């Protein structure tokens, strides 16, 4: 019977006819449509837009923690320096490079940490191809080749000390043991050169407005904030807005005189009207 259909799906007498399959039968392959591919791509793009900033913040948080550790170790070095020199403060520079290295504050405490790497913030793309003490010695490298700067008016210079200094001579030191609020006074800030060169700087002097050249030395590298080191050796992260608002007298008013220690600015940033850098009471 020529019309009989066998189980194999082929008709008798015509073995070349392939079996008929349902479009949804097992083993049938089906590709994505263009719309489906576009939907998948859109979902991946949305997830990437959400997750990439999170990954970037997490990476910056890790760098912030590493930077904070750098400052803590520098804080220990400062404490050792103060003890070895009977509480004498450290100057920003010795005024004249000695052609051998060690004319800036970082050069003086470097022997206590045994590493220049602690003076580089991992979020600061500063050149690190040479040591401060490379031969020939480059005083500019020691001055600008770091990510942290000393608070000049908070740790080094006061009006009474300026009055004591002979013309052309370095400013004399003061006894840091007399500082009233060492756990609140900032010793080091994160800094950057204000000439947009990418280098660091040796110190920070004074707030001079939101866009002033001195304010531009402050480096807010970590999630809109910076790490600072205090006189007692501990370090902490602060938001940019908090520090700049505290420094701006128009936003955070303050007044010198009896009881001026109640102003956080005088305890934390600087007070240049007494020899021990401390507010009155």
C-alpha cells in the first residue's frame, strides 16, 4: 500500500521525504529577535550605570582607608619627634635648603617611619620615580613631592613667635605640650599644588575664600572629603563642606577674646595670637 505512513515518518516508496516536526518539538532551535536583544542590552546598560559608580566609590573608600593609615603612621612619627626634642614644635622648613635633604618637616620625621611611601596618598597621582634624597639633591622634590602639608598657622607660626624671630632667621619653636586641645588641632592636611601641576605642597596657610589660591591647596580626594592628622596622633576624614564652612567666618562666625575657646575654629584650625597656639580659655 503506497499510501501507508510508517512510524518513521517516511511514506512507502519515497524514503527521501524528511519527517515532519512541530515547531515546538524538542530539539528545535530558535534565535533571539532584534527586540529581545535590544531589551537585554538595555538591561545590561542600566545595571552598569548603577553598579559602576558603586564600584568606584568602594575603590575610593579603600584608598581613603590607606591614606588614613599613612597619616596615623606619620602621627606616630611626630610623637616620637616631639619626645626626642623635649616637646619642641616642628617648623615647615628650615628656610634654607642644605643640599643634603631634610630641610622640610617631612624630611625631619622620615627617619622615624623609614619610608617615603607613607607621604603619598594612593589617590594622588604624584610622580614617585625619585627619592627626596636622590643625588643630586632636589629641594623642590622634597618640598612638593608629597600629598600632605603641615598647618603653618595651626602648628608653626604665631604672632608672638614672629616677634621673637631675628630678621632673616627662622621662626623659633614652641612647646607642643602646652597646646590646650591637641586632640582637636589639625597638624596635617591633604594638599595639592595650586598651580594645577598635580604636585603636592609643603603646607597650608589660611582660608582665603572659596576660590582663593590658598584654599586651592586643600585637596579633597576622597568622596568629597579629606583626611587630616591631629596633634595627638589620630587621624580622621572630614567632608569638604564641613571644613570649608568652618573656615569661612561668614558662615561660621567667631570672635576673639575671653572665652574664645568655645569656637571650634580656634580649637581646630588655628589660633595665632598666643605663643602656645591656644585660645584663651
